[in-house]
C-alpha cells in the first residue's frame, strides 16, 4: 500500500469514527429533546385542564347566584304545599338537554326538570339519581339557605352543580342545578380560543423540536469539519514527525553537524584506507580549553562541509580528517578560523608523505599510542 493510500485509509477511519460519535450524540440529544417536549406537552395539558376548571368555577359562582335567588324567592312564599312550590317556582326555571333542576325532601326526590319535564321521581331516593361518590358528598354537605357549588361526575359526564337547602313548613328541601360542562366549554368563543391555544402550544413544541434538530445538525456539520481538519492536522503532524525523525537520523551521520569522539579516529582512518582514499590531510588542534574547542566546532558547522570529519576529546583537543585536501588547501581553510598563535596546530598531508591515512594518524598520535 502506497503512502497516499495509507493516508486516505487513515482519513476514512478518522471520519468514520467521528461520524459514529456524532450520530450517537445526535440521537441522545434528539431523544432528550423529544422527552422535554413530551414533558412540556403534559404540563401544557395539565395547565389547560386547570384553565378549564377555572372557567367552570367562574361559571359555577354565577350559577350559585341564580340558585340563591331561587331559594330566596321560595323563602318569601306564603304557606303552600309541595305541589304549589313546584308549580309556582320550579315550573318557571330554565331547563334543557344540558340543564337539570332537582328538588328533594328528606332524601326523597320530588321533582327533576329538564327537557322532558316529569314527576316520575316522586318517592325515589336521591342516591338513585346522584349515583356517584362526588355527587353524594356534594348533596350531604349542602348548606341551609346558602348556595354552594362543585364539579361532579355522573353517568360518565361531568357537571357543574350548585345547590342549597331551604326550610319550608318545618321540612328541609334540597334544590340543585346541574349544568353539563360541554355547555360552558363548547361555547363558540371559548372553544375557538381553546383550539387556538392548543394549536399555539403544538406549534411551539414543533418549533422547539425543529430548532433543536437544525441547531444540532449545524453543530454536527461544524464538528465534522473540525474533526476532518483535526484528522488532517494529525496526519500532517505524523508526516512532519516522520520527516524530522528521518532528518535527525540523516544528520546523525552527517559529518557537518557531528563531532565524533577522538577514540574513533583510528577506525575512520582504517575505513577510508579501505575505500582507497589517498588524498587527505590530518589536522590536530591542541586547545587547552573545552570552551574554545566548542566554539571552533560550532563555527566549523557553517564553514566546513561534509568532506571534513571532526573529532574531539575531553581535554579540548580537536582533530580533523580533511578528505580530498592537500596541505595548502588545509592551511588556507584553517587560517579562516583565526586560531590563536599560542594554540598548537599540527598537520599531516597523506599524499605528500606517500603514506596511508592510518599511517599518518599513527605518526601524528605516536606519543599517545
């Protein structure tokens, strides 16, 4: 596989890995957004229920006034029979499919008035009509001559009920008015407003979902671009690091930037002889200061080329094998360094002495061997 193919493969792996992460995060955020919308929907539904109950309570308060008025009228009547009360008062009350007036005496129903006016409830027990716990509780807690209201449920339908107890001829009567909640809530104005609110809430939730999805898509696109750029930068950094490593490895064998230990000088001389090199000059510069030797080598990195092999030791001495040099070239080259005259400089021209580089090395360092 070529280097370019490897790079393409790595780029694809980085992209695939980042896409998996982004898709997973997108799904998590989408699920979280939907969960938030569901919570908002439930809260909105609950608030709408509270709003409907508030409307019903407002209506019930007005209905209480109507029932209270009827009770007050009954209390103003002269002594009459139950039938007189029914015919003179109850018969005049408004009724219909959604309104029920009930009159009871001592727990027994006397009359129920709706669209089908009838007295068939005479003698019937109130519990047979008010057949739910909420309705029974409301009837049991009615006040004398003071109307009260509640929301009860009968036959699967909710009613706004107002009622009161009044005394007549030393008997207690229970008078109640029940109104189907649909009469109130299905009012054209209220119904249209409620539908508008539902539409508005649904629109807001859909807008929230859409905004979250669009925002996440934009963030995903931006992160995808950033991840691709990051992948490319990582690949470029790897390439740069590889080039730097290659350069360091190459420079480690470059005589221009390296000074070998003087103990290797003999081995270098032997290898050069094996290659048949017969033109070279060996130079020994006896610095007495390691700092002076270091300065020379630093300058040599820019003044001398790769044909000059450099050596050093711990005492400050510098040795050179100047390949393909003669003595004149070596003298001219060393002169550019302006070495102090007190520093001992020794040269050995291999070609002029008709000897090998190893022999010249042994001759130059015979005192130390």
